[in-house]
């Protein structure tokens, strides 16, 4: 099984780190994995995204045209990836910020009030973990424990104080996903 | 050793450190800057030389000077920066001092952009400066290969007293993958006997690329060409994928090679008998193997992130035995597997033998 996932948001929302964390978890689980960022001029003030591919087999192209999963942290990301998402794909969007009206009927778009949840957890920066958790509830790429373990193993020392908060945010995401409104319902 | 999640640029820098690079000279340019950044941290830490030069012209001449002393040296840059190094590269080639150059290619011509590209194939593979010479060109497609080929670049540069380059597109520089770094090598204790290392008690060594007498320069060139022939005979490297039973052969290097690999897999699933040859050395080029494959193949497809450069070398190898088609994207646009797949399907249709077409039409 191969999973291709795009994390997209404004620079600073943590899209790149959420993707890296998943990549670390995949590596620790012995999978093949690629993580590739957008590194163009759009990183300054615009959207930043990364593509993560996780597979049991050697990975060829590290880029995909039609991802099977998208995490959209802001409105431009939702607009950009709704048409590109593969048929029956999953799109988890930060409904606290995204106002984009989804029109496709052959995808699963899940509204996750990520910014609101992150604020309630005490730190706006936890948004990426809330959305990553939400994804884990639907996309069986890796178990939650593997991602939590990756946080323990790879989070830089200067960010250690947020370790437990990150784990709470992941779990909050799963909880929100389980009662999320799906479009189409 | 365990695997780490490493970015291509950083992996190359750390691999060079572990290979025992003693001096690094460079100038920042996207998309290779992380390489220089990593060096700026690691080299002083180890008591080795890191110099951010005032320009790429200065950097390559510092490489020339330091290499002449027999030290293990390198520089890295991206396309426009490497253009500035052309003169220095030619002098280095003419002086036969081992040097390692990393080029993380970006979109051109001109200032172009910072997006991934393979448009410097001609520049690096055909001749990176004036005069008659070639340099070894190694083209990684994965982060692990980027590490392994950086090590190999130092070994080959020293073995043949030549320039060895690692040529990659910006994608491989920015890509993170699990990879394993080699253990730290011991630094060399004594300089090689040709080096300018202080002539006390021995005859002076002179490192120079000047031979004013035509006959003398011709003699040098004969010697240089003989060495290049030896490299061409011994150092060809490539990787094949699903080549068994392939009637169509896709050729691509670096990121284009990886994208083509996915397309080949998809095409095989549709029953198209196609395989991939991914050159790892661009010079020397796997000409002999391609020529062998051309004996049996119906057609070739060359995939590149440029307007068609390596295709010339494929055509030389195929020597008119079958059609050689091209698919490329330029300006920093990366081709995706579905585009390559469509081109493979088209080549399949166009080259089907008449009896099979008749069979298909019932």
C-alpha cells in the first residue's frame, strides 16, 4: 500500500513540520518514505506545502498530481487541492479559517475546526497536530502511537516543552474527526 | 549504523565531511544553500577550512589552489554559479588536480528561477570549460545515492587526478529520505607525491596548465585523453528497472529517472513491455549497454527536465536502430508520472509491429 499526502498552509502554520513528523514515524516503522517541500518564492508570505509518500515498496516519483489525502490549513490550500484530490480521496480542512465552498461529490472533505481547537489547547501552533490527528482517524497510514513515538524521538530539544501539548493536539484531532461533518454528508 | 531522515543537500555535505574533505569553498545560492550552511557549521567544528568566497569565480580558484597542495577539497553551487566557475574548471582539468564539484541545478537560462531543472547537462557533461577535456559526472536520484556518490566522487577524483562532479536537480537537494551516512574517515596524513607541499629535500613539483610549445601541449593532451579513455572504460554506472523483456526503453536520470520509474511501473500494469535505464554516471555514459538494448528494442523514450540534452547521447548509442522519442519539461517544471505514461503509451502504439496491430484489430 502506498499513501501520498499533501500538507498545505500559510508559512508558519506548521504544514512542513507535520509532514516531516509523519515521515519520521514512517521511517521508524521501516517504510520507504519521501518528504519534499515546495521551496519556491511562494514560501515568503504565501502558501507552503510538502508532499509525503509512504510505501512498503521503493518510491519512484516523490511528487503526485492527484494526491489521495490532503491537509489544508488555509483557504488557498483548500481551493488549490479540492480539484486535484484523487477520486474518493480525503481532504481535511481547517474549518476555523477555510470558507471555500466544496463542490465535488466524489471526495471526502472533513471540516476540522483546527485553529479553534489549538487555541483551546493553549497554543495556535498546535493547529498542524490537530489536523494530522484528524487524518490518522481516517487514513490508516500509521497508528497514532507511531506518530507519538516519532514526536518523542525526533522533536528538537528547544521545542520539548510542547511535547505533551502536541500529543494532546493529535488526540483532539482524532476526536474532532470522529464527529466531523463530511462533505458530501 | 541506523538510517536518518536526511535532506539531499545536507546529506551531501555530511558525506563530504565523512569522506575527509579538508577545505570547502563556496558562495550561497538556492537551491543548494543548505549544503554550504551545513559546511559552515561542521568544518570549523572539526578544525577544517570553510571559506565563503566573495564569488563563485573566487571559490573555484581557491579550490584550484588548495587542491594543488594535495588537500581533499570541494565546492558546491547551482547553475548560474557553476557558469561562473567554467574558467577555473578548465585550469583544474589542465593541471590534473583532484577536485569535487557539486551542482544542484535550477531553472535557466540566465537568472532563471530556483525551481528544479536538469538544463545544465550539456554544460557539465560535454565540457565545463574551454579546451579538450571531460569531467566525471555522477547523477544521484535518491538521498542515499547522493551520499554514496559524494564519497565516490572523492575517490575517483583522487584515483584519476580529475574533476568529479555530483550533478543533481533542486528536487534531490530539497528531498528528505531515510539514508545511512558512512563512518568518519581518517584524514590523509601525507600529501600525494605530485602535490605542491613544500619541496625541502626533493625536486620541486610544478602545478600548471600552461604548455607553450604546441608539440608539448599535444603530448599532454594525448596523456589526458588516454586517462579519460581509461575512466570511460572503467567507471560506467547505471541502474535498470523492469528491463527484463522490455521492448521499449525509457532513459532518465535524477528526478526525471524516478518519475519515469513510476510511469514504467504503471505502464507495465497496463501490459506495455517497458523498462527503465537510469544512468548514474552521465560521463562516462552507459553507451555500450544502451547500444546492446537497442539491438532488441522497438523504441526509446528519453525523459529530462530540459528541452532535450541527454537525448543526443542516447541517439549516439542507439545509432539509428530504432526511434528515440523525447519528453521534457523546462523552466523548473517537474514532469509527473501520468505525462510520461501517456508518452510511453504513444510510443508503444507507434512502434507496434504490423502483425501485432493486425492481431489487435482482430
